[in-house]
């Protein structure tokens, strides 16, 4: 390979940006900001995402959502240093929001058909 395509230690190609490396404290800072953010009425927007619904009381959730995740899981992964880069952290946060969109969209459609 020429100079522009030379592989670096760790398998990245020269000139290609590597995933952003963050220290666990930075992940915690971002997490804390998400967890403490309030809407215009002063309510925490994170409250519904703190814990997954119980399977026994909400089995429908687990029929719809293939990869459940909640804020407590993300917090545990930060504490256990399970995010080697920002991309994996971002994927979990996106999964959290995508799950909520998917679940509530299905329920809205079902509610709309019964009224």
C-alpha cells in the first residue's frame, strides 16, 4: 500500500479519523446532562427511561422491542468502562430513543383504531 493507505497500529488507515476516545468521566458528564434535563414545565424528561417496564406487567413492550435498554443499563456500562469510544455510547442512546419511538408509535396507532 502507498503512504495514504498505510495501516497504522490498531488497524486504522492513515488519514482516516479514529473513533473519538472519551474518558469515563466525559461519558458520565453527558449522561448526567441527559438525566437531569427538564422540559418547559420542569419535569425530568428522562424519568420514563430510567428502568425497563416489568415483563409481567407490560409483556407487549417485549413483543415490540427487540433490544431493550434503559438509562440504568447505560449508567452501569459507564461505571464498568464498557464504552471504548463515543460511537458505542451514542448507539446505546440512539437505541433508547428509537425503542421509545417504536413502542409509542405502535401504541398510538392501536389507540387511534379503537376510537
